[in-house]
């Protein structure tokens, strides 16, 4: 029986031997092009572009089950015109990504990269009262740009640090406000008043490049910038300029515009912590993501509604 389902080969060890009963799987490595053929479903990683050329080559395709919460790799309009269902994996990666966001906040606020280098290179000569002074989070202001599931999870964790919480979002979040004391403000006010700004908005035509020279110039001097959302939300030249001008005390990044390529100036910068897109990288979460993607395929091929459709 020829394969009729394409699944990213990198998910193989996270899934059962027969992920979609009564169907045969072709495991597709990330470096391989998307093949043409009578495939009815594809489970891609975020790095695989699924647009007009790929969809034209897959005339029997019924579902694109993205193994990610984001879907900026999928041309949703092209899929919609063909009646192809697109799904993603929301909720299951919320807590892991919020945890990593806080790992970056703490690492940057307390200058852990600089401290590790000081010890590793033998430059540490002993305790000193003004050595590597960082930002005290207790009582500081946390600004959350995008208060969806992950942004809200980040806000809940801020309670442990007694932080004042501001958020900028297209929608009010009354439950979040009641639970955490968070206050909805304009993006401008958030940037001007926050000690830590963390980005949790999706990549869309409206948000790409939103953090530009103007945004960084509005941020409070000595503040911290964190991005675990999408790399293309940030103008890297503007970010580096803000660092070099002393506007930002530090930066934590898990995502980049041209992944896996990372701007060498960011990697080398002593006050920038760079990670290889590991926001959801826990054993529990990655199993949950892979299995949710496949459950969406099973549902669609069985004629049932998808579990987590991406609405257009």
C-alpha cells in the first residue's frame, strides 16, 4: 500500500509505530523538499513552507496538521481556497514556553551569561559589592505584549516576584486582570513604563517587524527585552542599535528571523542570551504536540471535526 500521509521524520520517535491506523506514512526529513503525490494529509514542522506550489503538487490533500502553535509557514488563504483544513497545536505548549520565558527573564536580569564567562575564562577574582549588578525583579514592572495563552501563563508566574503587570493586546482579558492584577494599556504606555518587556504575539502581516527603532526608543532606559514568540516580529538592526546605545540592559531570545541562522553580533554580545528555539522543548510537551497533530489528522480523515482548527 503506497504511503498517503506525510509526517515530519523528526517526530517519529514521539509517535506510535502506526500513528494513523489504516493509512501508510512517509516520514519526511526537514531537509527534503515536499514531494508531489496523492497524499491526503501532511504533518509538517514550522520550518516547512506549505504554500501554492506545495498545495498544487498535493491535489488530494485534506489536512495540514502543523506541529506548532504558529502557522506562519502555511498559506492559509491558499489552503482555504482548496478546502484544505489547517490545524495547529495550541495549549499543550503553553506552560513549557512560559517557563522558558521566565528562564530568559531571570538569566538576563541577573546577567548569568556574563557571570558564566567570567568564571569559565578565569576572570573572577572574588566577591565584589558592585560586580555584575542586575535588575531586581521584585517590585519591578512586567510588560506583556500579546496576552494570549502563553502571555497569560507568563503573567501568572510574575505573582511570585510581586511584579506590577501591564499588558497590551487587541482584546481585554478580565479574568487575567482579576487573577493577577494585570492592567491593559497601550503599547506605548507599556514600553515607557516596563522594566521587562516580553513578546507573545503571533506573526502576522500587521505584527512582522513591529519592534523597530521607534519601539525600542520608547522603552525605559535599562530595561530588558525578551522574545519567545517569533523572530520576524523584531527588527534585529534596531535591537542591536538599542543595545549599543545603552537603551537596553539585556536581551533574551529564543527565536530569530532567519532560523537557524542567528546574527553573529547577537551571539557574541555579552548582554544577549540566545537559545535555539527550545520554548516547548520538554519531553511531555513535545510528545503532546506530536500526538495532537496526528489526532487532528485522524479526525479529519474519519470525517470528524478537527480538534484544533486554525480559523481563517
